[in-house]
């Protein structure tokens, strides 16, 4: 179907979700306009990827570029978590089909990774316009058919399209327009982090892993980067954070790091090499992800707590499915309700599963086996695999939305959600 407007698709936001939707649609010869409010490369947190991202990078035909960039190879996760507070490790390639096929995943510097994806989308034919801020969405009746934006010269402009994709991240342009953003009262936290040099490396079998460590004050991450710096962060419930704040964020941050075991050991000889960053990290999701002429992807649809580094994976997986949906609808517009209902149900179902597991895992008084069996209950009620394997598959992102399809959700004809 040829559109009567100047674009087939307008994408709001140039992060991994927007770049993925845009590139995949442009590869199908669709006319795609992508509006990004910032100038890339730009700073962003969320630096640890899971293997479930790699199949989408392969679909984008950008995986070789990512591998060649020099990012740190990430083979697994090292935990100091659970009833005995012992150090334990999982490797993604123990049982993970995706990790066996793709080898491992990456610890990335997001400014570099996101810019690589955006430039790739541009190379596929996406009309990328940076420093173009969307300020409103345009409806004709109940159908979204465009956006209003301020361009890099400060001029207010409008653009129209057959479909609008909200990939605006936590700005959640459409979610806030409709006032449908629901925050999870059980997952209201604050994240504080900084970068260090001279952090002691992990032992060989854990080299490149992210460290996730529970403390009495919340939990910590330690992520090695390829520029010889290490990202070190602390996440605490908002109420606990207020109680602990002692004079300054810097003082409190140092106190929390000193209270840890594994993170403290690795930071003993390290020097802080950046300012301290802090942000509210509240989990949420929109009650509605689709509607006539639009759909939401990535953090614009929902933000899951950062505990398992699922952000980029959820963004790119949903973007891949969203691109298939929109491509199908541009050919067969009469199927819009069917396809959008499928996308909505699939995405909401899996967001709910991940949030359920995160809430369960936050109880650090449980044993490893309890965490494993919880994952098995979500993925593998017939116990076809071991509980440990199901845990690895769940947190590595290789059991994505296709698990919903296998358990009763049928993809519309023309839409085949790719298994990890």
C-alpha cells in the first residue's frame, strides 16, 4: 500500500528501540522519519547487555560492526546474593541456545553503542534528524497520524505518517499524552553511580562479567568497560535512600561501597574518574501500548528495574516485533486491530513476567535454588529442563516473547516472532 502522506512511519526517539524499528522498516523499503531530541553520541546509562539482544543485532545486519568495535566480552553474571551471601556465577553458554550460537554478549559504552545503531539505521535509508524534539502528537479523530516538533533551528514543524512509533524512552511521549503510565509501588528506587579507574580485574573465569551484589543498603553493580574504566552503581529503595543520605551523595555512596564485600575488594586501589550521577529508577508500564496509527516500544512502553540488565533487550525485541507488525499493516491495513492486539498482548504478558521475577529476586534472603525454581515456574512448568537452566534462559533474554506464543498466543499470518 502506498501512503498518501510523506512518510510511512515516524519514529520518536533514536535510542536502540527507535534505531531498530527504523532500520528494519527501511530495509523493507519503507519511508521512515526518525526524530531524536539530542545530538549523538550522547551519554546514557544501561551498559550491560544480555545475549537476547544479539539475534536482533544479527537481524539488523549490524552484529559484525558491534563485535568489531572492541566492547568488553560478557560471558555471564557474578552474584553476591541470596541467603548465604556467597559469591556464585552463571555463564550464559551453560544451557542458553542464544549464547551457544552467538558466544557471549557485551558490556558497552552506551554513547558509542547507541550511536553505532543510529548511524546504521541512517545507512539503511532512515531519515535521521537529530536535535529535533517532538512536542506533541497529532490525531485525526482517534487516529494518530503525525507529530509536532521543534527542529534544530528552533522552528515548530509538523510531519505526517501512516504510523507513529513512540520510542522516546522514559519521556514516554504517548504514555504521558494519554496519562496511562502506571508506576509499580513495589519497585520505586534511586540509582547512583560513578566511573572508576584501577579497579581490580576479576579472576579469569569471571573476567568480563557484571558483578551484582546485595548489601544491607540495596544492591551494587560493577561493569568493566573497554576504555579502562569501570561503571560502579548503587540501587536502593527510594525510602531507604532518604534514610541513608548522610550529608552528601558522595559520602553516602562511599559508605555503601565500603559496606560491600566483593565490590569493596575490587575497589580498594581504584580512583574515582567521574562525577557522581543519580536518578530516580522507578519501574512502570503503560496500560495501553497500541492504538489506531501508533505503537510504543522500549522504555516508552515500560521500564523494568535494572537488576537484570533487560532494558536494551526488551527495547530491541519489541522493536523487531513492532517493525514486523507495521510492515504487515502497510500492506494490509484492514488487519490493524488483529495485529495490534497481538503485539499488545505479547508485550504486556512478558513485561508482567519479568516484573514478577524481579520482585521475587529482590528478596535476598532466599536460596539460589528458590530463585531457580521461580524461573522454572515462569518458563518451564512441565520441567523439561533443569531449574538452573531455566533461570539462565530467563535472565539472559533468550526466552523472550516467543514463550508467550508457544503457550497459546498465535501470531498473525505474516508476523513471525523470531526465537532467540
